[in-house]
């Protein structure tokens, strides 16, 4: 139960004066007889009541410095700074020479004609020439190029644990050597929990779902080889990201084929490709700038040996993100506030609105000396203004790169993630909301919550079995907890490509186990496992011969498969409950609801683990951590209607 915040300012001046006047006769022993405002003593009491009312008002107001200090004591972040928006830029270049140009990291491009919202490249980009008449080809078990060009998801690798491969052919032109890596954007159909690698919320150390091997080949020949290095931003095709392939020295753009193989495709579901772009780099609404001693000399020479000195940086008003300063040869670092500063600490805070560095008062932060030589490197940008849609009019903002030739860009993904600086009130609300977050695994529900919210992996459901130990399946072991997780995999209108019984990949199991190991109690032993599935076969008896038997069979199969689905099944469509019994009456109701007027359902029989559906109408029980997976549905016309003809 949440306690209401205390209110200290609960007395008014009139309340205090009324209380004081009632005490005057007793306190003065009856000698103070005039209690009107004209009496000097009453005037003094009114003055004291006024001052006390002001003190009570101040007591009820929590200053920002105290809020920030309490946030830090609670282990919560102080008000967060602005966050730069991020996107991926696909570059096109036309140079006067024939060499492949390399656009250096930090190059600023902007979609704003005035260049006020520039995005800087995270990495160097070798802009390889592309053949406009050719396109990217994708070959898995068959040619999937048409699907990719029409925007349909392409399943790259299987999820059956066996070997798999996909061959990509890039539309590179000419026979140019490699001045830099091949930069490819893999736009994947991934769950929301798998944040794209370029966005601020991406997890850096998420394990891959399968071990992948990247190599190159020359189409139409036997020439092939391995890349010298691979920087995989997709974390093994777990999330959308940029992949940088570093070719060997003898590679040319004739070797435009990319081969991706897996000895064991242990994905929870086949990774689905939505788009593939060449010559790309992540870019952020952030620019670096340096303020030299000459640029700020006028300010530093005007400093006094007084607290509260400020240093306004050029062009930083409303856009200051971060800064690092060297003053008189010594490094000064930014801090959120001066609450825990010492007199000798060389620290400063950032004033984003003014674009200035603010120094301490000599008690909670050192005061810089007048005339000290100052060198500041700072970042500009951030905020919601960088977020935006898809455009192809990105041009260089400034710098020598704009004069070397024609450089342009497009962002195939939206610019997102930009946020304005957090206010103290916003930080206080965030900290208040975080007090209810689960950070320690004590109860079974805590294990479930922590498993489902593991950063970087998509865990749709989880179940914690207290006392279950994999080494002792027939006994309850004190302190042992086995957590079974169901991964989030696509569920769309096409059941052909769906994974009926999703099993988490090894990387997801490791990520969840690592998180639970850090949150468990010292005496707990935690095991993370995939769910236990039980194969189910159903027979649906129809009371009359339907007019369209094929349609009835298809509708029944789809409806019952969805009803028993571990992700979207159950009465609440939140997934079939762990250990939930299979009730013929409930299955009959789901079948009849799906069929409507097509046919009348007379009964449903259930078979488990390969057994044929029996005539018994009793419930079929599952163990606490088990889930059903529907393998077959057979329909037949019941004997009461004059036959036993079956339909598959």
C-alpha cells in the first residue's frame, strides 16, 4: 500500500492566532486583558505567526538539490541529460576520380536545408559503386529475391538446429579493391524487446542465438574466402543492425557474393529479413566541437575569485550534450550536481539551456582561477527535434567532405530515440515508479518477472517451479528454482511459417540465467530451461455432414491450433496456461465458435503423446510446467448422424 505524502504546511496564520489568543488568559494569569489588534503584544504575536507561517511553507517545499541527493542515495539516476536521436544513413557518392571514396566517421549530414539538425556518422563508410540495373538477390532453399523486392519477409535460416545457409549477391559495380569494410543494414522483423543496434536502448553484450560464419564468393566461379573481420551489429541476426564485413587484401567488388552459414541453426524462429541496404552507417544527432583558449579567453580573464563561475561555449545554447575540459593543464569532469562535491574536486555541471559550464563554490567543487588556459571538447545536439521520418534528401552540413564531390544520403529507417533533458520533477516521478520494480528474485513471481524483462532478448512467457531440480526430478529440493521460458516468435495470419512449439535459443537461455543469477538469494540455485511440450491429437465429431468438408477441416485446425497455442492461446489469448488441463468441453466450445453455421460439433476427443484420441470425455491433466502443442486434428461425422466417415 502506498503511503500518502506528508503535508507539513497545514496551519494558516488565522489558525495560529486563534490558538494563541485562547492561551493568553491562562498564560498571563488573567493580567493580559486586551486582546485586540491595537495591543502591542497582540501585534508581536501576529508578527511571529506570520514568520512561522512562512517557515511552514518553506518546510513543505523540497528543493531540487535535496531531490537529486535523495535520488543518488536511493541508487537512482539523477535527472537524465538529453539523448540524441539515431538512425541509419545510406550514402551515395559521386567523385571525380575512379577510386572508391571513404566518408570518414564524424561527417555531418542533415535533412534540414539550413543544417541545424546534423547527424554524424558513427563509422567510416566506403561508398562502393552500385549497379542501378541490378538488385540484391537472396537465395535460401530457393530464390527469395522476389519476396524481398515486394516487401514480404524472407526467412533467412531455419530454426531446426541443423545446418543452414543463405547466399546474398550485392549489386556492386566495377572491379575496385576494398578501401574499407562492406557496410550492410539488415532490417529484421524482430520483437520490440530486441532493440535495433543503433538506438539508445540497444543491449551491447546480448549473446547470439546461433554461431554464424560470414564469407564471400564470386558469383559464377569457385573463388571464395573468409572475411578478415566481421562486426555484427545484429548479434547473430537477433535484432536489426549494421554488419561491417572487412574483406581481405585480394578482394574486389567482383567478389560481390556474401555467404552466411550456421552449423547449428538454433534460432527460436527463423530470422526474417525485411530489407537489406549497402553503404550504410549508424548516425546520431550529435556533433563534436572544440573551444580553444583563444575563443574563451575574454571570459576566463574576466573571472573573479568568487563562486559560481560560468563558461559559455560557442554555439552551444540549447544544444549542449556533454563536455570535457582541461583547465591549466588539469582535467575537469562533468557531474550531475555539486551535492557530494568536495572543495578540491575539479568538477562542473552543464547548463544546456545556456550552453555553459557551471563551476562550484569552493565548498562542493573547486573554483577555477582567473586567466587559466581553458580547452573544452563538447558535444552538441540531442532532443526530440532529431526524431523524424524517412527522407532521401540528406546532404553534408559543412566541412571538406562537401567540397570533394557530390555526397548525399537517405535514411531507410526512422530517426528515433531523441529525448529532451529530464526535469527534476520527471526524475522524481521516475524514481517513484521504479520503487515498485522487481530487482531481487525472492518469490516465484519475481523469477517470472525478471525472466520476462531480460534486456536484449524476447521472452514472451515464463514459469517458475520452486523446489524443482533437474538432477533430482522426483524430489522437491529446497532452494532450487527451475524457470522455463517461452521465446517471443512471430504470430501472423500465415500458420505455415510459424513455430508451433517455440524453444528459446542458447543465447536467450544464457542471458536469462545470467540475470537471474545476479538477482537470486544467496541460498537459491536457479536453472533456466525451455518449456516441456506435450503433443496433442484431437478428433472432432460433427453432428451432421457439412457441405464443405475441406473448409470445415481447415477452420477447425486453425482455430484449435490457436486455442492451444503457447503464445496466443487460452481463454484470454495470452497463451495456454502452464499446466492447464485439456477439457473436451472447452475445446468443443472453441471449435463451435470458430465454425459458426458451417457445422455442428458433437464432441471432442483428446490423445496425448502420440496416442490416438479415445472415447473418454474426461479432462486430460498436464504437469505444472507443461504446455500442449497441437500436432493433428481429425474430423469425422458422428455415428448418430448415420456414419463414421472421417476427414483429415
